[in-house]
C-alpha cells in the first residue's frame, strides 16, 4: 500500500508547485524531490510483487493441506474397509458399508480440493488485479510527470532561444 501513498505524495508535490511566470499552467519542480519519490516507488514495487508471490504460496499451502486431508480420509476409509471385511458374519455388510464410506470420503475429498482450488483462484485473481491496478497507476503518474517535464524543458529551451 506504500506505493499508493508515494504516488499521492508525488501528486501533492505537483499540485503545490509554483507556476512558471509567463506560461500557461507550467510548473516548477524540484527534480530531487520528484526523483527521490520515483526511486522510492521503484524500491517499493518489488514489495507489492512479493506480496503476490506470498499469496501464491498460500494457495499452494491450502491445496496441499486439502489434498493431505483427502488422502487421510481415504486411507482411513480403506483401513476401515479391511477391518470390516476381516470379520466373519458381517463381512458382506461391512464391505458394502466400507465401499460407501470410501465413496463418501472420495466425494468429500473432491469437494475439499475443489473448494481450495476455487479459493486459491479467487485470491490470485484479486492479487493480480490489485498488482495490475497499482502498476497502471504508477505508469499513468509517471507518464503525466514525464509530459510535464518535457513541456517544461521545451519552454526553457524556447526562453533560452529568445534570450540568445
């Protein structure tokens, strides 16, 4: 979030800048202030990208945990099936119950994994949109600043030519 604050600060510097005498909406900027902010924005952007990576790692962790839980459920159902089949009189009923338990466990496992994948996609999608928005804002602000700087340079060259 610091990048947005830095862009706000840059915008405020531009808004508070004095106008160049005898020009139409041209402003005077202290290049050091602007360049310092641009450098800090460049340094902060990797932090925003790292946050996106952290979200992806969290997605992998969620999916891994869901898969692990699904595996545990299935293994428990298979164990239960073997235990029930080993008993004499109840073997047939046990087998049927075990099959149903395995099916139920597999269905539940699939639901858990599907929900984890859906959650992870939503998190990634939100992070990607946020990062894209941040980069777009930075790009737009830098374009505006570049236009103002180019226009100021042009005016200074024009004044210099008039005075020569």
